[in-house]
C-alpha cells in the first residue's frame, strides 16, 4: 500500500536540494501540493524534477495543472 506524506517529502527535498531548496516554494493543498519556482533556476532543480518524475512513474502523484507568468512557474500535483 502506498501513501504520500507531504511533510516527509518536503524534508526529503530539503536534504536533496540542500541550499537550492530556497529556490522553491512548496505548499499543501486539500488533495496534493503546489510547487512554485523561478524558471531562471531550472538547471539547479534537476533533482527536484527527477524525484517528481519518480513519484509520477510509481503512480503516487499525478500532474494537475501548470502555469508560468513572468518567470514564475507554478505546478500542481494531486496525490492518488
């Protein structure tokens, strides 16, 4: 049985990204979470995208919505 734990994942990202963790904003929603970041720092966030892809591949989360405005990208994921 799989279960997504938002705060554990947030802590995992803090250790994974180290100082680059400050480049993102991660907020919980009623059924998932939203990640926001400045798209000028995408290369520093490769580990973030790798971990999100793994969660999607294992069907723990799914992409819901994404938008970019003035270099600010917002991506929403839903926990399955």
